[in-house]
C-alpha cells in the first residue's frame, strides 16, 4: 500500500491476563472517505484508561465488549481533516470514542458521535482528555455526587497518583477534607504530599496498613476506590460510621477477569454505603464539572501531570503502564502531532 | 439453693463455629432485689436473632461483644414483678435487652433501659418481638428507607421465610413490587407462595440459579440481603441498573467468623448501591413503623408465623434453628408463661 494509510488496532482475541500486541491485528487500511453527513477525523491523542481493559473482556459491563475483529474502542481527541458534515467542519477538534486508529469516520447522527471542542481551550489539547475531560469529570462527580464529602471528613483515595485519583484528592482538599492518598512507591507519594495531601501511604512499603490506620485516626468517611483487592480490604477495615465508598474501578482485578471480591461486613457494621457510578450518566451535567475544573486549574488550585507515550503502536504499552503503576497522572498516547495535522 | 432462683446463661467462652450449651455457664443465682429507681423483670419471651451470634464473637461490630462471664445479651419481653421505680410499675410489660435469664434488674436511667409496652397490644405479646417489634421494624425501614422500592420494581429477598424476610416480602407486595423470595426447602417456598410472593426459589433445589434468573426477567431492583455467600453471589449477577442492595445480615458467615465476602463488580457495572443499616438508628421513628405494621396485620394484609421454643435452657437450640434453617418466621423462646407471671 502506498500513500497515507489508516493504521488500526483490531482486537484479534480476548487477552488472557496482561495484554500484548499479539492480541491485536495491526491493520493498514485506506483512509475512509466521508459520505454526506460524515467526516474523517485524524486521531491525535488517545486516552488510556483502565476501562479499555474491561472492554476487551467478555463480561457483563456497562457497554458491550469490543467485538473480535473490531477496532479497539478508546476515548480520543482528533481533528477533522475531511468533511461532508455540518456538525464536524474541517479543522474542528473533536473528543469522543474515536478508537485506536489513525483516522476515524464520524457521523452527524451516530449514537456515539464525538463532541466538538470549543475554539478556546482552558488547558492544552491533551488535557481535554484528562483534568478537563473524562478523567477530571469522573473525579468531580464521583467524589462530590457519590462520596458527598463534608468539610472535616477524612477522604482516602486508592491509586491516588493516577489520573482520576490525583484530581479526586485535590478536589477533596478544596472541600476542607483530611485527604489521604494510597499509591505505590516513594516518588508518587512525594508528589501527593507536594499536592497538599495530608498523608500519602506507600502500599509497597512494609507496615503500610499501620500507616493507613495512623493517617486515619477517626476512620474513613469517604473512600474513593480505583483498585480493589487488598488495598480495598485495608481501607474497609478503617471505614467510619456511615462511610461512603465510591466504586470507580477495580484495576487490581481487570487482568484476571473482572470479579472484584471484597468484604461486605464493614458496610453492615458501619451502616456504610458502597455505590458504583459511570460518568456517562452525567452527560447532562458535563459543563458544570469542566467549568469548575478549568477554574481550579486556572487558579493554580488543581495541578495535573500527564504521561505522554508517542506512537499508536505503543498503545498496549501505554495501557500496561496503568497495571504496572509506572505512570504519574494521566496516560495519553500521542498518535500524531496536533500542528502537523491541520487540514 | 432453695426457693425461686434466677437462671442465667453466662457466656463462658467465644464459640468456635456452631454454638453449643458448653459455651455457656448455666448459673443459678438469687433473684435480684431492686434499689430505688430499679425494678425486677420476669423474662417471658426471648427474641432469637442472628445478631445474638455476632454478639458472641469478638469482632468489630455495632455494639461491643458480650464480655466473657456476662449474661448473654438478647432482646426480650418481660413483666415487672418487683418495683421501686416510677417508670416500671409492677405488672407492666416491658421490651428491651433483658438478656438470656429468668429475671433482669432494670433501672430508670440505664443506657439500655427497656420500653414499657402499651396496655393494649395490637398483636399477642410474643409478636411484639416479631412483626410489631424489632423484626417488623427492621423489615419496614430496611426495605422502605434503604431499598426505596417503586411500584413495578422487582424485589428479591434472601432468607425470605425467616422473621424479617417474610415481612419484607409482604411490605414489598403492598408497594406493588414483583416479589421473589429465596428460601430453603419446599415447605418454606409453599408458604411464601401462600403469602402472595410472585415466585419462591428453593436454593436447595437443583437449578435454583436458573430459576432465580427466570423469576427476575428484568433483573433485580431491590435485593434484601439476610444471608451472604453464594445466595448473595447469585442475586448480584441479576442486579438491574441502579439496583439497591439492603445489607441486613449475613447469616451464612456468622458461625465461621463474620467476614462476608462478595463480588463488588456488579455494583460498579450496574451503578448499584449496597448499604448497611442498623435498626437502632431508627429509634425516633419506631412508632411510624409499628403503627403501619399493626394496621396491616389488623387488615389481614400481613401475616406472620412464630416458632416458639419452650424453656430458657433451649435458647442455644433455638438460635441454632436460624443457622440450620429449621424455623418458619420468628423464633422466640418462651421462658415463662405470661399469665402465671403477674405479680
């Protein structure tokens, strides 16, 4: 094939355990041509999220799993390069489920049509996937709407140095909460302290459960769960009366299946509540969250980090960073340089 | 010792697994004498509840465990036989944590002072522990306040032929819910159908999980949990979007410790909520529930059964019925005949 091609990661089989490139076919196809009401989007940044891993697995979940042979589903930002659409004019930046590929064909009326980004952005383009995108909005509604923290509450966050966790913690601080992060390794914990967390617990260190108990002398009022497994177990032992557990994710379990086992007894004994949520339910309130987040970023009250991985072919590596815990903040794959892609 | 004595079941050691009489000292003491502001209560009926088993175990719970050497804690109804109290006049019936003994000394000002029952009762005396007592009130607030069923919802109840479960199901029916009970054995299931349950699943029968799936074609909107273990697992697989799980108890786990393991994944995937509660938090709203329950009983809209076991010395046997599932409805121990006990 000569000339520009559309590289696409097609799911070849359901991964067992850790994902490898062999689980995908790296297809090279022609760039799609738009019909009336359609546009072609050059993918610029992929959002790498734990949920990508869930979508590869054939279990009951909040969307159907990716079908074998289909392009891998993923949130992304891109620029319209070829348009026969009113909604998506050439040169517009869009955000949505564009998939792990160079070019996506989008349609004015599709059920998962991407959103057009405003002309002026509050943060750099890639951060529209992070602090002012899916990640930040997840942190915002998960903490405030499900966790309902009050000033003076103790809020504990697992995967606290991750994309969502680091934002959750800073929002908790802004709400007057004693904020404790659980993360793996001294570098991440140092960053959390830099962000103002009252305590950072390194779960890879000896005696971390005792450290968690010391950091939560009055128990845990809000526990924001991204991990599951023994970290969840340890936090559950510290739940305070009428604690709220925000179930955001269970990354400890996604490679081994998705069953997240845990201990329900503290929920009973402490009259506590555990509740799952999915950010797509908050579509109607998206702007509320983005406005608040953008304001906090502008005021220097929320800081964020990104781990940028270059190249579509490294998407699997980027995803595995989440499972290895080698990232700080949001992981994005830069598929193409924004400036080089304008039509 | 001659003359009347106060027989008392004192906790001798923490039971391992199934409770036996050897876990208690069956003491014979003199009947206490009231001082000013005190009264002596002849215990008539003991309320036998799964929580008795929890109180024997030294785990984190909503009250301290019973101390070794102390009389076994238990809800009961009795009659005042000897009084130097204004609050508890001789002849009054009282309800409270009187303990597993013949006579309890109660005080006007104690933190767990019993309540005086009204002179006219809506149900027989023993049922003031059941349908119009702790059991019924637990069913009422657990279902309505935590489960928040709407007309047309599917409500599933484990231990549905038990004291709490059988009332929960009938309240759900009164609220227009499709009501499915899970119970052990054909006799219990027949009773649930007689009460109007839309379906009764015998978890001891082959293929019961399929039967549960068939009985809940639209999933489960409210799951009222009394059991834990594999019954909870099966119900969790059927949770509908935004389901509410009422955590009332985990009797499957109380003999083996109290850790109730379960699967948190459906809570995440279905944006569902699991919440524990304890009925003592509803002290201020007690009359609301009793009034509603008494009205439904009077109108024939709620029916109840009791399993009455005679003799204080059989309290442990009575408790084990809950774990063996050999009871229908509320288990009470008749310690003394009400009529023979008037002072």
